[in-house]
C-alpha cells in the first residue's frame, strides 16, 4: 500500500512564470445594461526614435507590443463586447504619441489602454545565440498597471478604477503582480490592489499617455522582458488567451454602468476567440 507523503513534503505548485504554472481563462460576466465599448489599444513605442526596450532574446519592445496588440484586438472583438482600434497595425509604422491621444479622443473611445513590456533592474549580457548577446535579469518577473493622478475628478477616479480592475483580473488569472522593488522614486504602489502603480516621475518627465487623455487611460506593463522564463510564457497561446480574458473582464468591470439590483448579472456566452 502506497502512503502519501505528509503535507509538508508535498511538492508545491509551480508559480508564474515557471513553465508548469497554471493560468485560468476567466469567464466574462456582463452586467445588465452593459453596452458595447470603444477601446483604443495602443501598441506601445513604434514612434520615431522610440523602439522601446530589447528583450532577453533581443526582440524590440515595439515588435512585441504590435504582435500582442493585434492578438488582443482580435480576441476582444470576438466577445462582441468591444470595438477596438489599434494605434499601430503594421510593422514599420510610426505614429507619434500626441497623435495617438488625438485619435483616441476624436473616436470618443471609452478607454485608452497602452501595452508595453518592462525592463527592470541591473541586466547582464548573455549569449541568446552563439552570435548574439542580449540583456538578461531573471529576478523581478510580473506585470504592472500604471496610471496618473494628475488632473481633476471624476477622471482620476476612472483611471484608478480601470487600473485596479485590469490588475485584479490579471492576478485572478494567475499572472504575477510585480512588487515594485525597482520603482522607487518613479511610481508609488497602490494601497488597494497589488500590481498597480501611480506615476511619480518628476513633473516634466511624467508619462503623456497617462496624464493627457481626457478619457480613462492606463499602461499595462505585461511582463518583465529580461526574464527568460517569462519571455517564453508570453509566446504561448494559453498566455495570450488568459490575458485577453482578464483584460475583457477588467474592462467590463471598469466601464459598466452602476450596479443594478441583485440577480441581474449574466455570464457572457460568446467567450474569447480561440
């Protein structure tokens, strides 16, 4: 007869970003009265002289955000809950950041969501291939969602609500919230939701797409681009699928009308695109 090991000796489940760490594709629950929303999805960087960071495999951030942005647009629109417009939709396209803000506002977008990857800490060089050296730092994986508390109400509250809803749903899906160890002096952590940070750069260096749009705007730092394991996870279909479902649910929660009486929520049956 085989005897199970005591609880203290059982192997613990792997945690993100380990290859076996599980992710959950959240069901999208839609409250009564929710109407289709216009989402301006910004594929970060891709402006003149601004390619972003370089990943642990030397991929430019602008290429990562375009690839993930196109995928997220498809999956969000497949729910039937959103119309999504991308700031960039082709390799090599260059769009100035002020033009993105103007385009989102002219379209009357309900939210501006800018996709990025982060590059944190002190990187070391490593041979990604025998011919190519790339930056690597595996100590600080995880996502963060950034917002600005500049400006007036109710816009500031709407930004915070959007940031917290997106971060909350990413955490529920199994993604790891970044602890902010490298953000000292740049961002303050949120007292409500792990993984949420408010911009604290010097005033002249604060992030334009967080403070300038007159619609709720956030940045999702999807992952730490210098972490090899996390980089590999963001190439998986299951990661993109879980991310899209988390974003969809976060958007619904942040942009829904005020709560109706009990028992009016309904699960959305269309699901995310496979």
